[in-house]
C-alpha cells in the first residue's frame, strides 16, 4: 500500500461568540490522503498565530510544499515512519518541527489506516470506544458584567462545568473564579493562564485561586520557566498542569523527572497528532499523574480525533473542547453527535466521520472572498 496523492485545503470556519485567541474565523487546513487503492483518509491542522508560532499561511505552505511531497509513496499504515519522514523534512528546535501543522497528516493517516482495517481508533489500539464525554464551558469574558450572559447560554445549552481563562490581572481572576464557583458549586472548575503570569504572581495566584474554589491551574507561567513550575508544584496549593510546553513524549518525561507538574492538558492538535498524544497519556497513567482533555477550539475533523482518543482512554474530567461553543459550521456529512454537554465518540472506521468535500470548497470560497489565503 502506498500514498498516491495528498491534497491540502486551507479555509476558515465562521465564529459564534467571542474567544480571545480567534478573530476573523477559525483557520484550518484539511488534508486528504489517497492511497493507491483509492482509500481516502482525512485530517486537519488547526494553526493559531495568537497561541503559537504556526500561522495559517505557514501551515499551508509546509503541508503543500514540504510534508506532502516527501510522503508520496510511503506506506500510509506506517505512521511512526511517516513521523520520521516529517522529522527529517522540517527540523525541530526545542521539540519536533511544526507540531500543529503535522498533526493534520497524522490524523489523516490514522483515518486512512482505520478504513483499510475496518477499525475505529479504539479498535486499532485494542481498547473500547468509551464515552460519551462531558464537555466544559469556556468562560473568557473581559468584564464581570458579561458573566450572567455566559452563564445563561451555558445553562441553555446544558453545560454544568466550567474552564476560565485567567492572567494577567489576578484581582479580576480571583473574583471571576469566585463567581463561577458560586454559580456552579458542584462543577469542575479549571483555570487556564496560558502562561500569562510571572512566577511571583503565579505563586500568589495558586493560593488565591484555590481559596476561590478552582480545582486545577493550567499553564500558570511560560513553559521555559522551569524553576517556576518546580516552585508551583512544591507549593502544592493547586494541581499544576502543563500544556504549551509539552509537544512530544521526550520533554514530558524530562519535565516529570524535574518535578515540574502534577499532570498534563492533552491536545492531539498541539503535539503532532494522535501517535504522540496517545503515548503521552500512557506515560501520565504510568506515573500516576492526572490528565485533562483539551483542544485548540478544534473544528469537526480534529475534534473527532480528540473525542476518539479521550474516549478510548476513559477521560474522567470534563473536556475543554470548545469548538462546538465557538464555531458556526462543519464540513461533515453528518455532524458530530453532541447533546447538551455530552459529546458522543464517533465509532466508525478511522476517525469515525465522513467529510463532505463540497462543504470544504464552500468555506474555501468564503475565505477567499473575505481574506486571501497564503
């Protein structure tokens, strides 16, 4: 079996509501890999320049002009081998090169392989599909006056658990946490600073947010501030969870050895796809640490992959997969099944979804009309 074609489709999804990292639509690059027997696998890269250094244009070029040509002729079922080819194609700096971009290739290969085998992701890994998964509502208001409207929408859509975006204003963050906790006294409340505190503020924040009812603190400081993470873990005021700094299993193992974290927020879209993220979950479980399910406002294809992974590994806490909260369209023949805050795991072969290519072309046209694609 050989890869015969790789096609790249850059476009943007329209938005609904405000999300601090997104403006002008949610960028995505769909990847269609066709094997020489005609079997097709779909994946998706979800670059976001306000969160990482992988832009929409850079991802499109890297996929089209670098990764795709090198992978033609490769066995699509040899996913580790495909990652080795991508390692040689675009070198990494601290970790692997362009992990958000290459995740789309990884997802498409898993989808194609599952279709060839007639197996879902869970079956490919010898596990049950699990699910449904409980979703968490993302609160990222810029004014406390906007909280009631956010709560009302969450309630109307059936959500019971919350994740809040915090940093750098600690006084605002503490009051936000208090109000969310009062609104949801029994819900899971997770604060994500996206590396927005300095170390001294983060140490104060851990104590104060714990007092306000927060259950876990994600990415309190920038990932290269290793001693800051060590100090926060030693403090023990809240479980400290890493996100942005962990791309591959290599640094995860190193950071665990350095005593920097109590757990990890998983994102297949961030770390090169399912192959890497599955191994990271296995490491976390072996070490007896916690893991959370998160995402990058993932659209349909990427979201399906995350649901398949988190369901197969029996995620216990509500997942901050907020694509359904903020995105206003999809490119699937049948939308993912989400009822209230319950997201059902796709169980068909591969990612368990069928892509409607005509919907992708409609979004490409809309994107071109609104903003040129690089």
